[in-house]
């Protein structure tokens, strides 16, 4: 089930955006533009309307969440009996194709993680044709195609694409979701880890161009980057959920 609207944080690339819940689920995303039909629409319905959840296999809401400084790089952390894990979400500056990058980082100990990807184009109405080739997934419906690339293997179960893996302290596992027209050639794969650094640099440069230094500087930075205001969603400085 989708969470309350104040439990969502946002990442974007100036041409579209994704809403990420405090349970690690992307419940809203329109590709390739803001005005495109959503491929994840659980925000307005049920999980079956499309979402992408990455979280500890044990589940639950995150314990901490924050943006990296004045950027739209989102960090979500969970504490589990076996250790701590972080998911870093961002949408890198737009290249040929739009990407949603999610990096799972081991913070402490070992944590079992599950990625649950349910793609439903046209606001949850259209289930795609899915093909899995090793570590790459292709989902096609009408004019749209989504490509999932990750270092692990995937399986389709009940219309959902599942990936299960364990991360240890210091380990980083990138997963990249890329949109392309279904009639176009296979989009080039990007380096998910490098994409996070590129995204952080992009937003720091963006904010660096703002000359205002008055008492409302933080508010101006928020307006420029589009970061949500509600701190109960973990969308400012580090907070405890």
C-alpha cells in the first residue's frame, strides 16, 4: 500500500521526477517527461499499479533519510538486526535517455536486500512484455521500453521482477532503470556509481549559481532544487523516522 504523501521524497532531472516512499518504494514516476503517462502509479492506487521497492528483505520503514546537502541525491537508511544498509536514489543529468539510479550500500554488518520491480505503463493499466537476459531486463508495451541493469540476477514472479542479494559493509550495488522508445535501439548503459557523483556535482553547481545570501537562503535553495519541505518525510537534513 502507498504511504502518506508527507512520507515521500523526490528525485528528478529537471525533465521528470520520481517520488520515493519511506519504505524504499518508488510509487510515482513518469518517463520520459513530467507530462508522460506514469509507469509507476502505486501512489494513486495499489502496488499492482506499478512501483519499484528496494529495501531490506525484512521490510519496514526507514530509520533515517536525508538529501546530500543542497542536492537531489537522496539517502535512505535502515537499521536491521544483522546490520545497516543505505539506498541512494538520484536521476542523473539527462543524456540521450532518462535514468533512475538506485545504489544499495552496506553500512554495517550484512543485510539481505530485495528489489521488487512492477512496471505498469499508462498509469497502471498496461502490463509490459518482459524479457530477462542475465543481468538485464527489458520491459516493452506500445511505444515505451524500460531497461533494468544490475550486477545481480533477476526473476519474474507473478508479474513482478525480483532481485535478491546481500550487501556487506563497504559494498555498493548499483541498479539503473532506463527509458527508451520501444522502436529505438538498446540504450547505452551508464555507470550507476559514477552517475551518483555526477548528479551530486550537477546540483552543487546549480545551487552555486545562486547569489542570494539572505536569511531565507535555505528556502531559496529548496525552491531552486525542488526539494520537498516536509521534514517528517526525511526530506531535509537527517531525521529520525
